């Protein structure tokens, strides 16, 4: 079963699919079950089930439950137990995920560089292209082995920049670990060349 909600002509319509659905026209609620998925362009949200309010309107709210997976632009993936998704003027505007914890990762296709993180709540703002990790937030750059911990971290998935939330409690600190890179001149050669004295030149 599938459907369409027309959005901006440049971005394309929002489409949805599910195994089964039920619409209550009195309450303007739609219940979907069985591999639920909505998508707009290269952004998609999937879960076990969902409930949508005013699904035929340009402004609607969707609640996804169970194995929530958000595929964002620029190779970004978010996962959680529950997500609240806002559609504004026919466009996906935001997705707020919660979990134990909710998780985020981004693979950069050109360099295979992995950025990953987790937090109690992750707020993905589509227009800004940002994910805000809140509540015991942690973000790591796997390639450089750098880590950041804070109450809140905002990461821009388009320009790959990050900032602390700035809401550090009194006496608290932002924790950042930067792993120094090894100096090639002082790094032992893993495959040294061994010379046998008995086989030298005469």
C-alpha cells in the first residue's frame, strides 16, 4: 500500500508505503503497520509502524515507532526507538529521534571517513542540514580518532562542521580528545629489510 503527498515541485512529492493502513476521517489520523516508510528525494524514514495526523494536509505530524531508521542526505544515517517527524508546507522539515541511545553516523563516500555519535535525543533539521545530539552526547571522527562529549553537540552533515551546545552546567566541561598523528620519521618500519651477512658481495 502506498500514497503520495504533493510537496515542492523542485524536491518532488513525499511518498509513503506500508503493509497495512487505517484512516479515521473523524479524527484525521492514519495508522500504518508493516515496513512503514516515507521519503522525499534522498531522505527517507522507516519503522515498524507509524501514526500520522492530517496525512493529506501540507502540514502534518508523523510518529514512528520501532526500529526507526532515518536516511538523510550526504550519507547520513540515524537510528532510534521512536521519531517525531514534522512535514511543513509539503516538505520534510525535521525528525526528532529518541532511543537508548539514539545513534548517528555519516560515511563520506570519497574518503570512507566515518563520523558517528549517540545521545538520548537527536534532532535532524532538514533545511539547515544539521543533527543536534542532546543528553549525554558523544561524537567521534573515526579516521582521526577524535572524540567530543558534551550535554549537546550540533553537527552539520553538509559542511562537516561541529560545535558544542553551549549549555554546559556550572562547573561542567566540554570533553574533547584529539589523538596525535604519528610522525612518519619516528614510526618503526613494520616491514624492515633484513640483510644476511653471508650473502654479501665478494
